[in-house]
């Protein structure tokens, strides 16, 4: 029987979902409160996972990186910063290289391990990103959500239309488009979606519909051996006080502000904090009961390089 894979990955950053802003104080809560919850759950279910840290949070609290090392999880890179005006689809090639070099060095200095896996902040990439990744020694990317439809609910939606035709199983990407197969040395790990994504945010917004997506993904695995991938953020598991009265406006376009800032913010508050923990545990139980093997992206990459 073929091995069944379940990839769970974590984006570790200073985003405060409660206040729709970046905050170093939130980063500290992520380290002290969110991360221990994840590590305990992964230990309980024998899960090996990949953690993508921004260079910013790693520099602020280096122990947030060190704490995962004894558990055998992988240290990956989530860019240098998470500001939407510095996303990879707006940075020039040289700037992408600069951000990758800096964040890789921060993470490698702290962990003492080579970092080869990347997920772009807000999964925003462009045609230069594969080049920038190759030049800075990365070999793995997980920033493409195959068959996910975002409409205008997120930033960079124009580039994200490429997702509709991207492959569903891990593949080597093209050297100018991570959403297509090609001959580059970058292995792409698609983020699973059935129009809607299988991720923590959607799990909280609609637990019932998430169960449906999960069943379909499991069925797809039985049929085609497609690995299942799930993303969670430790900042989804912390409670914070709402201190901001106004929602930060990131776009001049009113419709975009309404969809990508206001409505999205309201939706993202559902089942946020402690309430998300049992929902997450349900996902882990589901796959552990069905004999999925959860390994890091790096482990999969090394075992499948020659196949
Ligand atoms: Zn992120």
C-alpha cells in the first residue's frame, strides 16, 4: 500500500487577527501561548511539521525558533516581514533576493540548520519568485493554493488566478511561474483547496463546510494518492483584547477595502483564540485515525528527489 501523507504547516508571524494589524506584543503571545499549544498537540498525535517564521518574529524572539528543534520539526522561512506593501508580488527581484537572504540568515543563525523551505507572506508571489528562491538556496516552496478561488477577498488576487490550473500533487515548478510544472529545482507543495482552502482560517469560519472539504481531500487521496495539506497559524490560537476601534484600510479602492479589509476582518474573528483549539484537534484526529503519515516538507523532498 502506498504511504498516505498529511502535511501540516504553520505560519509564524506578528499579525494580530483580533486587531487586524502587525504587533510585536502579539508576537510575544504567539511565542508564549500559541506555539506551546501547537507543539503539545503535535507531540500527542506524533506529527512532524514545518514552521515558516518571518525573519522579523525570529529576530524579536529567537526562542520561538529554538523551541521547535527538540521535536524534530522543520524551520522554514515566511519572508522577512509581513507588511502587505512589501509582499513578494510587489517587490522587485533584487528586493525579493534581499528579503530571502536576510531572513534565511536570521533563521539559520538561530537554529544552526540549513533553511530550504519557503512560504510567501499572504501567499503572494510573482514570476520572479522562483528565480529569487533559487539564487538564495531555497529548494521548496508552498505558496500556491491549487484550485482556490479568492475573488477580491485577499490581496494580490490577480496573480492568484493562476492557481486555478495548477497541479494538486507536489511538483517541480517552472523557473518563471511557481503555479506551473517545469524543470527548476524548486519543489512546489500545493496548498489543498476545493475552491475554498483547507486552512485554519476557513476551519474557524465554517467548521461544517471544512468537514466536507476534508472528506473530499481524503477521497482524492484514496483515488490519486494526493497528499493532504493543512495550514494553521499559532496566532489563531491566542486571545487578545480588541484595542483598535477602526479597521486599518490597506487599499484606496473602496470595494477592495470592504471585501479584503472590513468583511474579511469580521469573518476572521469567528472561533478565534481558545475556541479554535478543539477544531484544530479534530483535524489531527481525523488523519491520525486514517493512518496518514505526517512529515515535514523537507523530509518528503529528500525521499522523493530521485523518483
Ligand atoms: Zn503569513
